[in-house]
């Protein structure tokens, strides 16, 4: 699971038990599927965004966010 806007991906590490046995684990980003109205194209687009990505869209607007995603080589 990867954020379309910020590029956040799972982090990997080790879970350490009381006896110090180490096993693998991962930290998943808080990725949500969001649907936005893209007025310039007259259609809805569906994006997979992390919580920080949703806040970024709220701050800069959906048009600027889509332009940023396309500049990174993504396809909204």
C-alpha cells in the first residue's frame, strides 16, 4: 500500500519480545481510498492517500495535487 501523493510505504523492522527474540514486522501507513471531483476534467478520480496526503490535498487543492502526482509519473 503506497500513497499516490506523498509516496509513503510500509516501514519494516523487528518485533522484540520480553525474551529478546526478534521477529519481522511492518508498520503500514494509514492509506485511505478517497474520491474527488476533478472540475477541470469534469469527472471523479479515485486516489489512495495517506492521512498526510489527505491533509495536503485539503491545503493545496485537488487540481494542484493531481498536477503533482502526474509530475511524479503517477496516474490518477
